[in-house]
C-alpha cells in the first residue's frame, strides 16, 4: 500500500502538468504567430500571381478558339476565307509578347446601355444638352427679342470643309495605290540580283513619295488657306490614320513576302483585303476579320446622330463656358490668382469635352463604320473610367491606338533591344505618343504651345511609373479622376488663353522665336 500523500501527489501531478502546459504552448504559439502570418501573406501573393498568369493564358486561348470558330462558320452557304493560325503567327515574328486577336464582341457601352440605370445616366447628359439649348434661346430672347439658335462657332469651326475633303482625296488615293504596289514589286517572282534591287529601290522610292504626300500636302493646305480648327481636324486625323495603316500593312505583309521569295510559299495579301482594312476601324492589318451577318442601318443612323449631337454639345460648352471667360483675359493684367481661377473654372468644361470626344469618336463614329462594314470586333475601348492607375487608363482609353503602339513600338522596340529593356521600350511608347498628340494640337490650333507635350510626357510619364497597377481601391480611382479633371482644366485654360492672345496681339514681324514663344505670356496690358 502506498501512503495517501502519494495518491494525492499522483492525482495532483497530471493536473499540475495540465496547468503548466498551456503557459509553455502559449509562448510557442506567440513565437509561431508572426511566421504564420508571413507565410499566409506569401501564399496569398503566390496565389494572386498564379491566377493572373492563368487568366492571361486562358484569355489568349479562348480568343484563339473563338477566332477558329468564327473562321469556320459558314455565311450565305459559303465558308469564310480563313488563314491558319500557324500562318497568322508567321506573318510577324515577335519573340516577345502576343498578337492582337480579333473576335466578334460588342462595345462596352452598348452592353451597359441595356441596363436601365446606365441609360438614365445617358438621359442626364441629353437633358444637359437640352438645358444648354434652352439657356441659349432664353438669352437670345432677352437680349435681342428673338428665338433663333445661332451656330456661329460651329460654322466658323467647319469653314472651308469642302477644301479639306478635296485635299483628302489625293491622300487617300496615294494610300490605296502606293503601299500595295510597292509590296507587289517586292513580291514579284524572278531571280535576285540587279533586277530585284531595282524593283526594291523603286518600291522604296514610291513609299518615300507616299510619305511626303501624306506629311506635306495637308500641312501646306492648312497653312496656305488658314483652315479653321474643325477642318484641320479632318486633315490631321486622316493624315495620322493613313500613315499608321500604311505602316501596319507593310509591317504585317512584308515578312511573309520576303519569306515567299525564299520558297516558303505564303500567298500575297489580296487588294480587296487591303482596301477593306483602309476603311475598317482598326489599325492592325489582317487578311480577314470576323464579320457580322447583317447591317443594322438604324444603328448606323443612331450613332451618326449621336456624334452630331456631341459636336453641337461641344459648341454649346465652348460658347457658354469658355468664350466669355477667356475672350478678354489676355487684355487684363496678369495675376497668379486669375490664372489659377481660370484653370479651376476650366476643369468642368474640360472634362465634358473629354467625355464628348470619347463618346462621339471612340463609340459612335467607330461603331457606325464597324456596322456598315460588318466589322465584328467592337472593343474600341475598355472600362477606363474604373481605372485605379494610369497604366491601366492608357491601355483602356483608346484600345485601337494602344494595339498599334503595343505591336509596333513596344514589342518591336523590345525585340530590337533584346528583350531586356522594358522600361526603355515603354518610354519610347510615351515619347511617340506625346509627340504625335502635340503635333495634332499644333496642327489643329495653328500654333506651337507644348502644354500637351509636357502633361503627357512629363506628368503622364511620372504617373505611369508611380500609380502602377498594384494600386487598387476606390481612393485610387478618385485620385485618377482628380488628375484628369486638373489636366483637362490646364489644357483648356492655357490653350484658350493662347488662342485669344494670338488674335489680340499679332506679331509686328514674323520670326521663328516669335512663332514658338507663347504669346499669352506677354500679351497682357
């Protein structure tokens, strides 16, 4: 028999161990807790990266499957002409990145317009146009005793439009004939040597003449005849569009043509496909595109009517919110307070102009031409308004131009740099885009004032590298919209001041420095 004290100690022993064990386990869990949190965060980051990679690969795979399905679908009893995917991949050899794949899809706003809540927002903008019309009629009736809408600003902006359209004809004919004929000269079968070198030289000479026509003719007509802004817009947009389309056609078709001379047997592009490419709303050349089955002419008329309404809307905004503020600003003494207030005042009309340009051109105009040509891929933009970073905004604002820049500036630049300088390739994209935007502003307004160049290249470049895609959440979207408001206000204010300063303070003697120096800096009296 054991003493009672031993029994008591045995019963107390396990209990004591149970009481001491939690304190030891608690210390171990305290030490393991930070490691567990770090490990969980690491696994979440790995999961996010894997999901992003899988989503990108799955999207590309589904796009190719949809393209094959569209190509194999018979229309009107006949199969569509198709190009095998391996030949599509051979038309360009980008060692890096991926190709643009066209599939049948609607524009995002067309999908959103099916929702009643979004249609109400559209109705609010239409109501705003009605308010501008009513206010114009009321002011004219009070001041002059008559109810007549005057379109002086619209008539001035589109003055000499027939001359601009006549100038467009040789530009378009040059684009239709020269690049395709140059390609045929290079693709003509025959032995190499001197004969082929002469044909190649002739093709290059034709392309140089074509580039000279597109670059010099519209500038000469605009300067010699003093075309107003809207007529200049027609020329400069067509000039840039035709140059970009010519380059895309040659960039996509020339490699296959040169391989055909080497005996690989790829066929030359057809003239009908090239002619269709010149009219369809894309800047990336393909032999065939996915096509819709019919044309909805009521949809075409609706989009053209909406584009015209946006032009009228812009004229009312400029006439009511900008002209009264900036018309006489250059005649007043300069003050920092007046400059800051003018920029803040211009933010509202500036953002309205941005939205109108987006809706009129990227949605209405491009969708109207896509419908008339039965062009299936209507993704001309994405949901840029939801962007929380400027890289995402630049990618989604204008998908048509972004695809061209990504394919022919970024990817080709990255290939030339050996795939190791992505930052330099991205900087090249910004430089090309900023210079072209500044050239368009200079062409349309008739003077050089590098506001757009500085905002796009310097401010936009810094925001592109600082507000990157890892920033998410509503606060970053608010910040992005704040920068858009301020940027549009700066552009509208400074360009309007310079426009009126050059009319109120003409140069006594035309010099180079007088032309490139902002007149609004010295015109104040």
